[in-house]
């Protein structure tokens, strides 16, 4: 498997599912599930990392348990494409903006903001509106979340 390659098999998918559930699972535990030797599992994981299929190992934080009670999506329209790079640069400076997606359709970007309160959401929206070139924002506050899956693994290869 070379960098950027997606030539995976069923065992790779099983391995990814196990790592998705618990990134700290040992190679020997994975080995028992996929019926391969520990060294074969380690080699497969290394190849998945080299192919950039596994980008990083991280944690999943329960935002409400650390005081971030408000999630909102904000659509943003820019006056002109020349403001694109500066907008991205400014958005990347804000740690409460969890996601930023460049879109087709009636808006240029959709942002996901996770923050402590409506007051801090308002501060974030004001900061976004003050970025040079922003012509319109629309905010949708999340009332509840029924699914929040951070990684999608294919059902089959």
C-alpha cells in the first residue's frame, strides 16, 4: 500500500474499526480479532499509516463535560473570491471553530462552532463578521445531536 493508496482488504477494515473504537488497543488484541500474527498486524498498521489512511491517533472529548454547551453551524458568504485566503487564515486562528468547509451553492463556507455559551457564540459570530470580505452570515444553533461520527469507515472493500 503506497501513500494515498486505498487498496485495502477486509482485515484492514476490521483493524480500522477496532482502532476507531479504541486507538489504544494493542496489536495483540487486534491480532486475536483478525486472526493474524502480531507482527503482521503491526506491519499492516504501519502501511495504513504510510498510505495516510490513518492520519493520527487522538481523543474524543465530550464537549458538554468540559463546559462547551453550545454547538452551532454558521454559513458564511464572501463578497468576492479574493477574500478566500484571508478568511481561511483568520478562521484557522479560532480554536472554537471546530470545522470549516468550502461549499457549493448559495454560501461559500459552513462552520461548526463549539463553545461555552450563547454569549461566547455571539462573540465568535461578531469576530467572523468582522473578517474582511464577509458579506453575510446565518447561524443555526444545534438543539440536540443524534449522531456524531467523526470517522467513516467503508462497509466493504
